[in-house]
């Protein structure tokens, strides 16, 4: 059974930082593509960042230079370090994994990030 469990969301002031974590189980973590997506109220879910292996990394233009995605294979965990947060970053953030063979995707339950003064 595949499980993705996010943590680390919360309320932060503009310009602040948060780090999200996603602990994975039930997958061969080091071979899967891992990613973070977000969905703001009334908007479609959008890609934030993805990582495959340790060097194939992709960011949405809106977060480049502010967010950093990374993985710890020993802990089967993917992180999203978010700096210089803006109110428009407010959303539910979802962890995602994708099999490199079947392309089947799995999702976490989401964690709320609210950027507000």
C-alpha cells in the first residue's frame, strides 16, 4: 500500500519561510519521480516542483529562486523548502509520486499553507 504523508504546513507572514515534508512508503522511493503540487481556492491544481533522481529538477516559474525541492532516499522523504513566501503562495500543497514504468501517480492528503499578515 502506497502512502504519502505531508507535514509542515501552517500560517506564515509574507517574506517568511516554511519547509514541507512528505514521507513515502510502499514505493521504491529512489526510482520514483517525486513532486509537489498546489491548489488554491477556485483554481486548478498546479505543479510546484518535481525531482527525479538527484539532478533532474523542475520548478514552476512562479517559485524559481524561492523554493527548493530535495530528497532523502534513506528516509524516503521529499522536502520543499519555501523562502520569501508571498500571499499568492497560499494553497493546499500536495505530495506526488510517479512510477517511472507504469506512470501511475499517487497523492498525499495535502497540507495547508497560508501566507498572510
